[in-house]
DNA sequence: CTTGAATCTGTAGTCGCTACAGATTGTACC
DNA sequence: GGTACAATCTGTAGCGACTACAGATTCAAG
């Protein structure tokens, strides 16, 4: 028999990483995770490296990387060499994206705050929020 | 015949509002927009009020309101009275949400910027971005 | 009356999961 | 060995908010 003490079932992986079982299977289906070994009955068995790979994926997702970006990062990691520049490029793109989103949301925040503030006065004939929403750009 | 000069086809509405035709039909399907009049042949005909309603919806979407929130806002507008408080509540919820998202993104920005900066030094043995992604939370 | 643009309905795809249904397997206890 | 019950299996459908077709029809201009 193989060394059973070093493999874990999908439920244990889920508890350890906080990732739902369905999502682990989903990552396998879209080939972010390799197909794991199986018991005679067909249950998945994960080794340490596979759990680490999942953790890597989850951290990337927390940072807002899209699945395809993670795939690219993993390819670079798997490839091994000369990849630091490429990794940096992907990360910088992501940073630009985040900064753009922040700027967009700041504008929204301003508009929404103005609308709420106009309501606050409580002495308007018609609802200022609705008026604002009807206003032309 | 009805007054044809005051109705427009869906293509004209699309050009006027910048909203794709498919999306206009989609808003009708999910009942954000009323079913418009039709020509004998079945083409949709929109009147001024309907175009304004669409503009209202589009402005709400720009501000990040979810479809269900817009539905609630439209119900309040249609209802007519005593709704300013409710409108304000929906808008405030939205504002809280936007502020939370900004805070989240700021954290991301920090992490990503650190990672990129570490890359910039160019004197590390292994890729610092990959290391950061492998690090435990 | 013909041509070509516009519009019609309906369905399937996008992203990143999530939620089932219904069948099978693994494991602990007696 | 038997039995209960948890864990896991596969496969499919759904979410939000559209978007992208296919294939049929209708409209407007000349």
C-alpha cells in the first residue's frame, strides 16, 4: 500500500483551507488543480503539494486575480525559470485595475453622499434622490 | 391612427440612451420596463415616459444599484407618496456598501503595491510575488 | 416591388462559483 | 460480519446582469 498517512480526503482539505468542497472540485474541473489520486472506491486523495497549490489559488482570489490570471501565474510557477518579469507584469496589471476601481468608487461615493445629504435637510418638496436620478448626465 | 410622431423604435431608444437593444429587451423581460406598444408587425414603440424610465434605470446602474434595488426604487416612484424615507434608506445602504468596497480595495492595493515594489529591487533570489502568494495568512 | 436595414423570438454563453438530487463509499461500533 | 450514518461521488441547474448569436420576419426607401 501507499503511505496513507500523507494523504487527506477532500473534506479535510476543505476544513484546512476554508474552501468549499464544491469549489475544490470546480478548480479541478477547470484544471487549476491536477486530478488527484483516488481510493479504490473513487474518493479523492490529496497530498501536501496539492493542498498548497489550492492555498496559493485562494490567496490569489482574495487579491482579486481572475481565474485566467491565476492560471497564467501557475503556469509561470510550474515553468520555473525566467518568469519573475512576467509575474510582475500580471501583478502590475492587477494593481492598475484595483486603482481604477477605487477611483470609480470614490466618484460614486461622492454622488451618493450628496444625495443622502440633500435628503437630510428634510425640507424639500420632492425627493431629491429621485430628482438626482432623473437628472440628465 | 395614433400619433406616430411621438413614438420611437427600439433602435432609436438604444442610440439615445446608449443602452444596447438586447438590454432594453432584457429589462422588459424582467419587468423593469413595461411592455411597450407594438406596430402591426410586432415592433416595439416607445413613448417619452418609457425612455425616461430607462434613463433612470441606467443612471441607477451606473451608481451600482442592483436590479432588485432599482425595482424597489421604481416601485416607490410609482407609488408616489411618503417614499422619501425609504428611498433614502436604500441609497444609504448603497453608500455603506460602496465605502466598504473602497476599504477592501485599499487593502488590496497596499498588498499588491508591496509585492510589485519587492520585485522592483531585482536582487532577490526567488520571485517575491510568488513567495508572497505562498505565504500563510 | 424589391432590396437591405432593422427588429423579432428564443436559446445559449459569460464568470466564479453554489446548490441541489440521487447514488455510492468509508468508517465506527456492536 | 453487519449495520448505521457520515462523507463523498457525478451530474445538472441556478445565480446576476447581461451578451451573443441564429433564423425568421417587418419596415422604410427608392
